[in-house]
C-alpha cells in the first residue's frame, strides 16, 4: 500500500489530488469509494471540498497479480525450436493481456500452444520480446527462455534485428526513398495517441522508407524500423501527410475501403539465432484483405 500526503488547498478533493498525483479524477473517485482518500485522517468523498491547512492523503493499494491463462486460439507459427518461435500474428489480435483485456490475446494462444515461454516480462507478457499493434498483422519473435529473450532484446536494441513492413498509404508519395527522424511521445491533446513532438521531448524515432508501387491515389511503401516506438510507422506516415489506409486512429475519417484496421503488415524479420549464431530470415505474405485492395488499385491504373 502506497500513501501520499499533501498540504491541502481549497479545492474539490478529486481535483486537488488529481493535480498532485497525476491520477485521473475518475481514479481518485474509485479510491475514495473504497475508503482510500482522507482529509486530516478522516475518509472523504471525491466531491467534497478541502480546506487550506488540512492534510489530504490518498492510499494506492498494491496491484493484484493478474496472470494470463492459456486459450486454444488460431495461431500461425512460422518456425519454432527450443529457444524461440516466429509467429505470423493476425490483424485484430492484441499481443499481450492487460487490465480489462485478459483473454483472446497472442499470449493466451502462446501459453496453450508452446511448452515454455521466457519469464522476463512477467505473467502478463511471457515470451514477448517486441510487439506489433492489435490491427497490424505480421511477424514477431517470441522467446521460450530467459537467455534467448535477453539475446533477442539486445539485437533489437543494437539494431541488428531487421524488421520490415509493407503499408498502403493515402495519396502519392513523391520521394522514392528516405529516412524519417523525429521525437515521438504521447499526444498532449489525446492520451490515446502518440505524436511527433518538438526536439527535446519524447523519444527519438527513426524509420527508413522505400516506395514499392504507386497508384492513382495511393502508394505501397516498405518501411524498415531503426527504433521501435509505440505506433512509430503509423505516426510517421501521418507526419509525412500520407496516413495508412484503414488506420482508424491516425488515418482519414472517411475511408474508401471497408477494413477492420490499417493496411500495415510486418512481412520480413531477420535475426541471429541466440544459440547457434545462425542468421535467420522469415517472410510472411500479405493477408488476403490487403491483396484484394491492391488488386482493385492495380485494375484502376
């Protein structure tokens, strides 16, 4: 149990404590309903007003352990050995569980299908070395033991693990190739989004791009990640002025095609095996729904 105390100001309890702790007002309200918010040692409601000179306090209970459970879900395992597995994740599947989202994830499927997973990331994210978004499809590597996990994580950190994606963008990209280098962090206006931030804020994000095919109003582009920030390719595409087709968060409000998510696919993964030292390369074909859109666009050119 963590307890925080503050010299009160004449404000509503939820407003004051939200400002002091960084928690949301709704979180403060839930804590107050559980008897974890106080003024001068007495439990108070979130809507009460504090007086100057009082001591306002909030207790944050220790998190209850949450463990992902095995589930028999469809799973495309491209390769597997004693150290790792390469999975071709389907669009619409979340990689790992979290609060409020404990079922139907890749981790649930892995726990059912594989005989072991690394424990470095805990009971909610066993084996997960890197992630791809729920509505992004394609390849990712899973570690089956801690030694392999550390070795694979090091390859991602030192950029020797090659990860390439194909994406269909809105509009026609003029450049044949290039590199996007920005700072990426939480969008200050929308906490559900990431955004390109001014220099000195966020974390450095680097993406290489290469045009594969142009259409009347779209461009098929290959992306190579140098860093792995949350939503990196999607944010960089928006930054270029060419968001990904089907992207409900960063793309156009009005979409031409009826899609379940963005046309972004992790088609190529190259890494060094953590035990043998062998350089390994994997490819995943574009999903049918992606190919169908390309077929329509090719017929129009």
